[in-house]
C-alpha cells in the first residue's frame, strides 16, 4: 500500500461513515476528534469496517488486535499502514 496518510485518512473516514449505517456522518467524526468511541460506534459497525478495509484497501486487519487500535481514525491509519507493511 503506497498511500499517503492524508489520502488513507480520507478513505478510512469514508469507510467509517459507510460502515455506520448512516447513523453518523463525516462531520460527526470530525467533531468527535476522530474518536469512534465518542460516537458510540457499534460492534457490528466495527466488524463492517474491518471487512470494508480488507475488501476495499486489500489489507488484512486482525479483529483481535488491541481495541485501542480501533479507537480513533488516527489509530486506524497507523494500524492499516502497519498491517499493509506486514502483508507486503
């Protein structure tokens, strides 16, 4: 994966919103400083997000990873980048 952090962050933001079943928008994520916990992101939404990351970005993300890795959009950027490096 050769995507800069800004592009990856934007793509993850899109996936976060689409995985949330319309319950949240990009403005909500931005207002919450990227915290998915602050938005009460559901466990089903997390699973959809992991699936979307794998299908759309081609990166395997371990659903058993430390929950802190899924807490914010920035921690997700780091997790996806690290996972992409392992997959390479």
